[in-house]
C-alpha cells in the first residue's frame, strides 16, 4: 500500500527523534508491514488542474530508526495514495482550514483519509464537545465579558480556553475575586470580540486529566493520566513523569461508547477524549495522541500494532470495494 502522512512542520523538523508522537509509531509499523510511507506538511500541498498534490518525502527504517531524506522530495497526486493520515497539529488557523479545502478535491472512492478533513473542519475540539453536553462540566461559549462575569459569579472558579489551540496553550483558570479578572477576560476574548470556551473548574483537575482513546466506534481498554506540570494546573510537559498508568472505569466505557459511535459516524475515527472525574473537557480530533510509548511501557502491550491494524483493515476495505463493484 502507498501511504501518506500529513504531519506538523515542527514534527518534520525533529522527525527522527519523535518517539513521543503517535505518527512515529504508526509510520514505523506500516513500514514493518511492507508498505511505502511518505510524509508531507500542509504548506507542501497544492491544487493543480483540480487535482490535489503534495511534495512528499519517502520514509525508511535504518538501524531501527525512522528517517527520511531531507534533500529529496517528489510531487505526488494525493489520489494515488491508498491511505492518507491527515494529522497536522493546531492551531486551526486559516492555513489549516485552507489545507482541508485541498482535500475537498480528493477522490474518496480511491483514497481513505483519516480523520476526514471535512469532518475535522466542521468539528471544533472545544466548542463541539457540547454535542455531549450531559457528559461535560457546566459551560458556555461566548465573547461577552458580562456573560463570563455572571458565570464566574455562579461557579466561583472557572476555566477559559481559546477555541483553536492545543497542548493547553492559552488556557487559564480564573477565581472569583481575582484582581486580574478584567484583564484576563479582555485578553482571552480580545476585548469581547473572540469566542472562548468557559467551563466550571473541576476540583479533581489537580490530579490531571485522563486520556480516553477511541478506535473507530470502540473505546480502547488502555488509558493514561496526564499530570499537571510544575507550577501549573494543567498538563503541559510531555515527559515520562507526567504520564502515568490509569484505569478505565466500566462507567466510563458505558458513557463514552455512544460518543465513539457518534464521532465515528461523522468520519472522526481516531479520537482522544480529555476526561476529568468522568466529565469530558475536550475532544481531540485533529492529531490525537495515543501515548503509544507510555501505554506500551505501562501495560506491556504493543498499541501501535492494534491502531495500525485497524487503519490498514479500513484501507484494505477501500481497495477491495471498487474491485467487488467492478466484478458485480
């Protein structure tokens, strides 16, 4: 199979050293399974004569390390790939949105794209979590300073989040009586002109948030707890000491399975929930991290094989489907 990964520009820069990220493990597993894997970034995408193209680098394994030739790229039509993994990191800015537009011209009868870029474009990781409102902490989405002040008055401690960032960037906690209240709200909303997610603070946040992972319409049995960084209330440092083994409760599986099924039906098959006290605080669909290295170490498994196996089976089904239709 011919496979293309759309990865983040920073990830491309440090590609050989990135065993912290999910793409590293999946690319290596695909190569071990005999597939040709290429990488590119959103700034290397193009549209010519209504066809989507990408300047790509071929990856390979050398001495058990994943590498690519930085000096040699080649332009390929995206329709010539059997599978495309669309996984650039936020911010979901206009460059990101424009990249999803390129994929409006991909032949989806031939090429499987995960997650579906149109579905990613239509699903904001913070805002659209309210699709599952009964599973979230109390919240509002607003640019209104008055609305935020009223919400703060009611709940006394709240969390404000920009809608298009990742890795906790720009997320702030605000407590009733804080002398910087007006400054923080004005900064977050750009003086009441930019929407933000505002959530009731969950006291158990001091213990970190749990990453619950979906694969298609299924909740995986393994999960990790992401601990707050030093002098912070949120996870902000991807290192071994801040990612510990967690237990997925039966109640969580029961609650979150319908969420997995709903998202899967929307074209969002690879998803990670951030969960505190069984409440969803965010739904990661752009480039969800499966914390493969940490899960493997904590649970004694090879998670990359399970994730890659699911993806390859989906891609093989896409290849076989046209053949079956032709025979009929």
